[in-house]
C-alpha cells in the first residue's frame, strides 16, 4: 500500500471513531395540550414539570395559552309545571308526554286522578193550586196538575207535574148586588110588597124584613146579608095607573172557596267529573352574569440530556484527535528521515 493511501485510511478510521463517541444534540421536543373552561380569563392550567415519554425524560420549557371561545355562564335549576284537566266521567284523557312553556321543555312525571263535584244537587219545591167555589167540585179535582214556574238555577221557565196534596177552605168573599123592589099603593097610608105593608112615609122601607128580601132572591140568611134598603125616587103611577114607588136593597152574598193544592219539585242530580292533575319537570337555564372562557393551553417539553455521557464522549474524542495529530506528525517525520538516508 502506498504511503498516501495508508495515511488516508488512518485518518478515515480516526474520523469514524471520533464521530461515534460524540453525543448527538438533536432537539427532542414534546408538546402537551389541554382544553378547559373557566370564568377567569387568565386562569392557567397546571402541567407537570417533568414527564417521561417512551422511557425518555422531558422537562417543561414553555406554556402558551389561547382563548378559543367565550360564552355567557348559565346556571340550571329543576322547575315543575302542573296542568289540570277536568272532564266528564264518561270521557277519557291521555296527558302529553312533554310540554314546552316559556322556552322550557317539561317532561311528564306522573298524573293523578280525583273525582270532583262540578255542581251540587239542586232541588226546588214547586206548588200549585186550583180554587173551587163548590166543595163537591173540589173533591172531584184531578190528582195531578202541570205547574209552570221559573227554575231559580237556570232562570228559565219549566213545566212541572205536581201531585194532589190536599183541600183547604179559604176565607169567604162577599159579592155585592142591588135588588130592586117595587111597592104598589095599598091605601092612602101603606104600600104593599109581596103581602107586606110598608108605610108610605117611612124612611127605611122593609126594615125588619131582611129575611123576606133574601128569600125573594133565592138566598138564605147564612150566605146572604142585607146591607141597606133605601127609596129610589118619588112615587109614580105605572102603566096601569097604579101608584108605585121603587126601593133598592143592597145585598151581599158570601162566596165560599175551596183550594185544591198540588206539590212537586224540580230536581237535578249533582254533576260529577274527573280532574286529571299532571306534574311535569324540566330544567331551566338562566345567565349568571359571568362569562365562561374556553382556553387551550399548550406546554412544550425538551428532552433532558445526560451531561456525564456528553463529557465522556467529548473526552474520548479529544484524545483520539490528539492521537491522530501525533500519528500524522510521526509519519511525516519518519518519511522525512527516510528521504534523508538516501541522500
């Protein structure tokens, strides 16, 4: 091998040895990220100072924070809503599974049923009657009577069939009539009427003969009374030339009344219904006045270097370099000495 080739090979070996022993100062970097929320805009996230990744140790070098978004802070509370529905007992009812009210969605929790009285039972007594002036006719009165009255609840007229209740005697009424009496001259001092003589100059003719007056009209002293008897005008001659004079008797007649009474009633049963009470539950959100920040934090970690290995590598490299330099000087000197020997 030529001299120059041997020197080149020696330098190459030394160079490779030097490179193998020297540490590689590559920039090993690991980044850890964390996204979190906070009401404090400058709130920091606590990363670990030292981490181990794939068996290698890293130390935190720097942290960077970025606000991703910001929104109003909301607080929630559970709220309830009760809905009542009253229906006739014959009808069915199925409540809704959910109800939206004022922006809140309420979910059905349970439904309770209870019977309620919409209207109380109502009874209104109804009476009617028919008056008779004859007791026998009253005894033959119908056993029922239709009576039209105003229903005090509905304020409408109704016709109610009432049943016979009884007969009562009402206080009597008096009917007044005037009976005309014509007297004919009997002689110079008396007038004659149905065989009765009455003085021509008397102020109250037939006084004391009230019974006869009553009987003249077909009455009796129990039901008829004579109130007064007075002359009507002066004496006159009739078509036959007989001297006459008229009188007027005021008679009152007692009229008896018999009342047949009927009774019935307007009856309405109570009105029942079913009340369905549905309880709903929902979640209501309201703003607290604070702001919620979404923050993204990034921590940068650098690989931890073993300083003893670095120092050792440097030392070996330096020694090899010194040996290389000495070897080169030695070879150069040896070559120079050989040349001098051939001179």
